[in-house]
C-alpha cells in the first residue's frame, strides 16, 4: 500500500525530503497526482512499511503533512 503525504508547498515537501533522507526512511518525491490537485506541486510517497517511521520522524522534526492519502487502486482515500 502507498501513502501520499502532502505539505501544501514545494518548499515544505523539499524540507520533508531532507528530513527523511537524513533519517534513512525509504520514500519517493513525486509531483502531486492530478487526481488530488491540478496545480503543480510535490508530495512524498511512502510504502506501508515505512509510513509509521516517516510519520514519526516528521512529527519529531515539527513538520506535519497537511494531508495524507492512501492509494487504493487508482483512487486516493484521505486518511
């Protein structure tokens, strides 16, 4: 299962990228899926096994995602 973490701005997504890299959490930095937002922006994608770790690391750093979605097939369900 894949989780999409949205931060509301590319700057915050890039900050999350830096934090997750330093903590050695597996993730991917992706463009915002068109199904979620037509604007161009960035999100962090993490697999189910890394979701809790990523959430904890970001929480400790004070950078919380503005939105979290779980990908189910072609759909995104807000968590």
